[in-house]
C-alpha cells in the first residue's frame, strides 16, 4: 500500500487535486469543510463582497485563530517550564537537607 493518496477537495468555487500523505486525508478534508462553512456564513453576511474578498476574509479568520492558539501554546510551554524549574529547585533543596 502506498503512503500517498490522490484526493480532490473543493474550497468555495475552487477545485483542488492533491497528492498527500495518506495520514493527512481526514485532517485536510475537515479543514476544507471548515473553510467552506466559514465561507458560506461570510457569504450570507457580506453578500456584496466578491469571492476573492470573502476568501481573503476567511483566510484572515483562520490565521487569527492559528495565532491565538500558538500564543496559548507558548503560554502553556512557559508555565510548564517555570513549574519544572520550581520542582527542580524544590527537589534540590530536599536533597540538600535545606527543606525539612
């Protein structure tokens, strides 16, 4: 069985034919579906906008969500690193006998 798969996706009025890793199929289909849902909502809300403008707006929406998530992950990483440092300090003090 080959690791690559040829798939067809439709985003808005654009048909995409892609060769992908088989393991990415579900995620890419879900992503395309979410883009189409957002595009349709924005199309109804901004009926006077062109498809090109709507796609740019949806792209901005998803980029914003990505950046929010990345900042959240950075904050979690910092919190975990601080926690690990504090735990290391506590263990050192316990091993040194300074914390009894």
